[in-house]
C-alpha cells in the first residue's frame, strides 16, 4: 500500500515531538503514548479482519511500517528540540581565567539606561589564545551613546555571561525567539570592558554587503520620507525601517504582509522574470533555473527569512516535478519544506513568522479553489484576489488574534485596493535600485514613478486605518481557542469535501455511461 502524501503526516509527527518536548513530556512518555496508539490501531484492524473475514495482509504490514516511521519522526522531533533549546555554547569557556570575545555588531537598540546589541562572534580569546567560535549573542552595555554601529568590530573583555533560558517551556516567549535565531547567551559589560577594533568591518566587506549598503543609501536619497522607509521594508522584508505609526497602520488594516518578504513577493518575482525571460526568447528549461538563482541571490541579500526560504524551496520542488514530468502537489511540497526547515532550525516552529507563513500557505492551497468557484459571479481578476485574500485571512485569523490582540475588519477591501499595485511596485523598485547602482540618473528617473506608487499605498492605509471599526481589539485570546477554531474549520472542510465527493459520484452514476 502506498501512503498518499506521505510527508504530511510525517511533518505533523515531527511537530508533535517538538511540541511535546516543549511542554515537558519526557521521551519515554511520548514513546509509551505513541506505542499505545499504534497497538490500539493494530488491535482494531485485527478485530475488524476477524469479524468481517477481510484479509488485510500486506496492507496491515505497510500501515504498521508507516506507523513505525511516524513514531521515528516523533522521537526525532523530541531530540532535535532538546539539542537546540539546551545549547549553551559559552558554558565551558566561562570557567576559564580570562575570556574575551571578538564580535561584529549586527543590530543596535537604544534604551533609557543601556544599549542592547546583537553581535556575531567569530572567535574567543581564552587566556590569550584564539579559539574559533562563530556564535551569536545579545550584548548589553550600560549607559548610552557608545558610538557602536552595525558592522563595527569590537572586543568584549570578561563579560558577564548568562544562558538564555532552556526551561520547558522557556521562561518567556522572547527567550524562545532568541534561541530560534541561534542566540543562546546574553552578555553584559560596562563601557570600559568593550574596545572598538575597527569601523564597518563586517557588513561593508564583500560584493553583496557592500551593494546592500549602496542600495539602502540610494533609496534614502532618491525617495521621499517615509516612502523610502516603505520601499526598504518591502524589498528587504524588514519592518524595522518603518516608523511605529506607519507599521501600526499596516497591521490594523490587515496589509502587513506586504512589508514581510513572503510567498507574495516570490510569486511576483517569478511572474515578472518569467515574462521577461520569455520575451527574450529563453526556453523554460533554462529560465526556471535562472529564476531559482535570482531567488537565491535575493534571499542571500535579505538574510533568508523563513517565509522566503519556504516559498523558494517550494519553487525548487516545482522545478523538480517539472523535470520528472510529474504533477506538482503544493500541499505535499509544503510538508517537505516544513520538515527540512525544522531539521535545520527546530525552534522556528514556535515563531510567529513560521506559523503565519505555513498556515497562510496551507489555507490558500486548500481553500483558494473553493472560494474561487463560489465567487464565480465576479470578474476573473477580482475573483482571484478576493479568493486568495479570504483563504489566507481565514487560515491566519486566530493566530493574528492570539499574537497581536486585534483583528482587521477591512483587510479584504484593503488588500483589494493595495494588491494590484504590488507587482508594479516590486518591479519598479528592483529596476530602480539596479539602475541606480549602475547609472544613478536612470535609477532616479524610475524612482519618480516608484515614489508615486508608495505615496498611494501609504495614503491608502492611513485613510483606511481611520475608518470607524476598521479593526477590533481582542485583548487576551487563549491558545485553546486557537486550537478549537482550527478543529472546527478542519471539520467543516472535511465535511464539505466528503459531500462534494458524494455528490460527484452520485451524478456520475446517473449518467448513461455509468450504466
């Protein structure tokens, strides 16, 4: 027997192992639970076979083998979570007499009494001897205005080291967020313990970092304010470029997904470059790989956010299916990508970006066609926009309420007004930056039109935000309600699927050919 969409249940088994570990279930408890379920299923099958006379034979063996694989993924998930959440790279080194870290500043955040940095340490200095390290940490230097910026190379002497919590579950969601980003230690130091070694030592070396800096500078002086903030956020998927009030406007109108690189961005890039390469007469077998290469370079430029990795890998699986002359199954591909992503970074499962990205994609894959069919009275383009927006919103609604405490009431209308401009905005934005890095006056000319589109988008979201009842504050939203919501939605979906199948079979049987 061949299990259809094998990787989907394995993806759920892997997640179940991680979630069980996260909430304190020991490995032996999970083994006993999984074995009990397996034994129950086998007993039921044997009982049915005994009373009905049905010979399951090979089917029973293949199903038992599948359950064994699923159990293995459950235990792998449990072990992967332990390995990542308990990691403490500096635990051994802090026992040494003299320790120093050489580090590059990645992010800076000013506070009232201190400055917080995220730093990358390529090496440790233990009693005067250099040791390869390559880990990220947070660093708090007491006082403000130390003069350190992104890219500066510093040395930290004898810092206070604290391990990020590895409790089950961790003491705070922020601890788990840090660990999901590969940060397992917090450092604290006074200004006298930190020494500046060089300015702009990391980010301004190499082709991509240097041109990323040039692109940001070009957008700053070729676009108005805050249009330049929005363009940088859209292209680089970093909401940190936006002022708080503008970021809030996008969140409250349900359009924040345009300022986080996602499947939308990847889809638009694929369409634009597909049309471009076809116009040049390049064959599909070649331009598929060229587009995948462009997506990889784009992902490298923006540090491979989870949603970008997910969409890029799914496109890669589409290429693989094309070359093998097999139909592309988007839901199965999503499960394969999910398994790979969690093998690389198990703690990503507990981040908002992972949950929203995978849930939105699964919702679109499952629900888009049904909404598209139900909205057949609308023009085709409008129908597609409404269908994809409804599918994504229905899937992510409880997560938005749980994490952000609010729900946008006008998100569908806002997306209908905003989404048609996204393809043009990304195309103009990328073209303007590319030309600006080569022949600046040409890039400036393109950005005149880009600035107009950005002005429209900003004016639109700010106008919609002010509409009475545009969004609803939820307050505390218990996670149990999230689970209940998905149980109801999945039950309704399965019921509709079954009724639709039964209706189709009944209609087929009534046709003359069926007799």
